[in-house]
């Protein structure tokens, strides 16, 4: 394995930077190994070697299906913290501000600091109260004394309201962009589901963006190459959009059914939390194939 | 301000639990529903109606817990509807969001009007009524699924 990896690294250095490796090239480089684990380890060694040379983190993903189709996508990404997937607006307005604004925007009735602390589910009541006072001092929210208790409402007429609404809407921008991008794919995915912390909105700056792709039958080498290229470009695109890494689960329909029948916990999580961004909902897909 | 006796505090975790229950109730209601053409199947339609009511209440609780930190308790249907109409979410201007919340309140009110009959009544509900109930519950559950992650 070590000899394979070193030889492949020398070959890899002559490749164009940042280019996706097409399956034919990858298979040529990995053809010496008949062992599945060596396939994976060799590809990983190549990617890490590239990364070490450049001082960046390398990544690779190796996809198997019954040893018939071997698709490899190797991409090089610079490691840096990304977007806070639980509250993307924190990239511009840190601390408690965004969760409090979200809690205020989620209701039309006035609320106390205690109520907003419970809904925002961050910080202490004292901290939330201080943040509310700052927002009120700038007029972004109103505060009013009702029966000896201060209550707060969002000021929809404030000059900053549109910016606040835009920041609150950012968490829906990622699924929208994925949907728009995948709509132009050819070959198109049978289904695509955003899952994990990006779907649940409970991640942080170090969280990956997890995406399940159900690939269609890829009957020609050209279609396989195009699929890998699309996945590679999507990985780069998500990194540009968020700073986070895209982790792709690239399954065929057969693999999906197999996991569903073996009660794979991930499938339950996909059905429960997943956000569909292409094709029919996963539940419908599984019903059709049952 | 909330009237403490009519409201119960709840958390984001409560919201997620109620959302899951709402989805399960609605799926069950749809499974049980028959086309209702046979008198013998009216029992099942009645059951579907009862379960659809539970789906709608769970979905409303999920939305209120997530966005307001409290939900209505007890038998006061009016309070449950009023509370739901104060939530704000989704695309659009504040006016659009307000209309969305009012529509959900209307759906909940429609469902709650059938609650006593569906759960305790002896007059069986027919297929058209069941379809209305399921449609209302579906609207609420869809909103809960979109908002409560």
C-alpha cells in the first residue's frame, strides 16, 4: 500500500490543481490493489499527501457498489472554520443577538426576557436581557413596561428590519441553492436529501454539510465521469457558499433499499430530519420501491 | 401576555417530540381512512377523524412550543387558536406571515370543532367530514415539519 501511495503521489503532482480525478484515471492509479481496503487507503493517502505538500487538508471519497462501479472523487479543500449551521447569521451578528432576533421574529405578541430566553435556548436570562437592552437602545426592538415587567417586540419599521429578515432567512438559503443547483444536473439525481446538523440546524462552524444523493443508473463511462465531476463541483460550491465541507453519501437506489431493509439507523434519521432538495421525498421513494 | 392558567411552558425538545407525534398521528389517520362508500367502513372513518384531531393538536403544540415557548392547555379551544395565530414564520412580509398564521388558526378551529364528536360522539362522521379534518391536520403538520427541526 505504501509503495502504491508514493508512486501515485508523484503522478498526482503533475495533475492540474483542484481538478477532479475522473474514474478512469483513478482506476488506473489504484488498479494494483485488488483489496477494497487498499483501494480506500490508497486514495486517502493520495489526498493527504497532496494536502501535506500544499499545507492544506486533503479530502477524498471513495464509493463502492458491489465492486462493479468504482467512482472516486478526490478534492482538495483548504481547512478553515465555516458557517454556524445552527444560526448562519452569527457570521455577522455574534453572540446572543441572532437567536434573540429569531425568537422575537417568531411571534407577534410581546414577550418577557424569560420567555425569549426559553425560546432562544441560549445564554442566561441576564445575558439575554442585556442583549435586549442593546437592541432596544438602537430601536431594533421595542420595550414596554407592562405590570412592572418589561416586554419586548420586534420593530418591523426599523431601517435594519430588512437586514434582520435577510439574516434570519439565511438558514433556508442553503437548501434553496442545493435545489437550484441539482435541478440543472445531467445526469440528475433520483433524489437528494440534506440531513444531519445542516438539516436539523443544530450544527456549528465545524459541522459538515451532509447530503445524500441517490444516483440514477449510469450506464456509460461518460455519464459516470459527468456524475463524479458534478459531485466534485458541488463540493467546491458548498465550500464557497458556507466555508463548511460537504460530505456526500452517494448511493444507488439498490443501496438505499438495502439499508432500509436492514434497519440502518441512518435511514430513520434521513426520514425524520432530512430536507428533500431534489426528486421525491425519501419516504415516497421507499414506498414506491417496496 | 399569556394567562398562566391556560398556558404551559415548553421547550424546543418538547416541540420536536410533538412534531414527531403529529407526523405519526397524521400518517395513521391517512392509513385508516377508507373511501367511505360502505356503511360498514364508517367506523374506520370515525377513527381516522379522531386521530386526525390529535395530529392537528400535536402540530399546533409543536409550532407554539418552538416559536413561543408555551402551548395552550386544557379544553379552551379558543385560546389554542388565538395562541397559534400569534406565531410568525416562513417567507414573506410580516403581513404575509400574519395571514399564514391566521390560516393555520382557521385550520385548527375547523378541526377542534369536530373534536368532541370525533372522540366521544355516537354519530359517525362521514367521508367528506373526515377529508376536511385530514386536510386541516395536514396543513398544520406540514407547517410543524417545516418549522420544527
